[in-house]
């Protein structure tokens, strides 16, 4: 109760001073946090909104007029120049296969053997009938000669002699028929050995040994003549217009085949058939080309691409394929103007030649066409053009 009031005042005052001491540190911490947040926000804003005054680097090609081939490509299918179905000419039991399936065979090479015994018997019978008929002819000749002498001496009537002459003619005709029967029997016997009508690549045997085959009906195998080989294809009316019109053997300068792996077949072909009308159902002209195939690189039934050349375009431009873009309004390219701005230029594209695209209209000599970074471009964008290292390839021209 007798405590010193000043002591309490001092203690109270000291207590107040002790509680007020952390305030500056807290304010400093709050200011630091705000500063960090502001810096972070400013950095984020800079990342979200990059500077747009930097030019986009692009590669360009400077185009000049050239002469380019007038050509087009389409899909075709190969077929043997001769595709023959091998069928037996006589029926019987198939005794043996005389060839290796799938291998090349020569013309007149034996492929199958049909049981020849029934035909050997038939040949022997035909020869026996021929011998019998020859005897009859001999007898008729003797009778005709005898009656000829008698009728000259009036010992027999003229009618009897005429009958003898007629009988001799009948027997001689019978002998001719007997000879043909022998010949037919010989042919039938020879047909028991089924041979290849043409040389080419043989197919799979359709009948196993011991099977009964019917004359003319049973398909034994097939043979495809693979050298030369034919390629069938067709072109639409639109393609024909771009190539200069209806195609013939005379106005087609070059026919090439592109194999399924993308390589070019080394030998060029020639048109050996061109339909004289447009198919009213498909709206196409049917064509066929022939190619030499000494190494059998082309097989019947393959799907290939066919390249047709009919002439040249004069004073056109050639740009890499990626540079040509397409929209609902047609094809276009990006061209760099004098202010290094990317501008859109509508073009009329022709055909591909190698890796390039023929531009028929829309470009001028000296234009700088952008060939990369196309997805980042927009009209009016400032670019930093550099000459492309791979200019349009004119080797194909």
C-alpha cells in the first residue's frame, strides 16, 4: 500500500516504450513485401506483353521469270502387257505340276501334266480306224479298175462302173476323215501337257495334283508378262485443260512413274493408248503407257504415281511449296515490301515441279517471297528478311 507512485509511473512508461518499439520493423517489412509484389507484377506484365518492336527473322527467295515444264501427276496402276489365263484344252486327272509357282516361265514351257493314258488309247483307236479305211480304199480302187476294163469291153453296164467310182470316192473321203481323227487324237494327247502360251511371271496353281480338271473351264494358273509392263491412268477434264487439251501419243512429251517409296523409275514410258472421248460417268480421259521392265522392278497390280509432261510454261515464277498458302479465297504468298513489312499477295498456282510450285500469275520479277516462319506472320508485320540458302530448284526444269 505504501508503494512508490513514481515507480509505477516509470514502469508504466517503460512498458509503453517497450510495446511501441516493434512498430518501425513491422512497417519496414510491409513496405518490403509491397515492393517485392510490385516488382513481381511488373515482371509478369513484361512477360505477358513482350515488346513488339522487334522484327521477325524470316527467309526469303527473290523470284525471277523462268520457263517451267507443263506437267501434272495422277495415280495409276500397273498391269502386265499380256495377262493370260491358263486353262486345259482336254479334261482329265491332273498328274503333276511341272513348274515352280511364282517363277518366270518361257513361252511353250510345260506347266501341268494331265493323265495321258486315255488319250493314248484314243490315238491308237484312231490309227486303227485309219488303217481299216485305207484297206477299204485299196479294195475300192481295185474294184473300180476291174470294172473300168470290163465296161470298156461291154461286159458290165456303165451303171455298175459308176457305182464303183462313187464307192471309191466315199471310201477315200472316209480315209480323209480317219486321218483327221488321228490328227485330233494326236492333238488331244499333246494337250495333256499344258504349256505356257506366253512368257512371263507365273501365278499360283489353282488345282492340286490328283484333281479332276475340265476342258476350257478349269483355271489352272495365270501368267503376267512383266516386260514390257503397262500403266493405266486417267486425267480429269480440268487437268486436260491445264495441259493444253486432249492428250494423244503425239502431244505427250514425257511419261514417268513415281514408285510407292517416292523414288523415280529410271526408264521413261510412251503412251500406247489414249481414249478418243471423255468418260461421261467419271469425266476423265483413259490413258495407258508402256514401260520396259528388264529388272522386274514394276509388278502387275502396283499403284504408282504417273507424271505427264506436255510442254513448257513461258515466263512464270517458281517458289518452294511451303511458301504457298491457301484460304477460302484461293492461294496466296507473303511478300516483303520496301518497308520490310509482310504483305499478302494472291497468286494463281499451276503445278508442282520437283519441290517447287509454279506460279502462273500474281508475282513480279524481283519480289521477295517469305518461305519460313509463316505461322507467325500477319499482314503489316515488320520482318528481318534473309536470303534463303535453298532457292527454288531449277534442276527439274
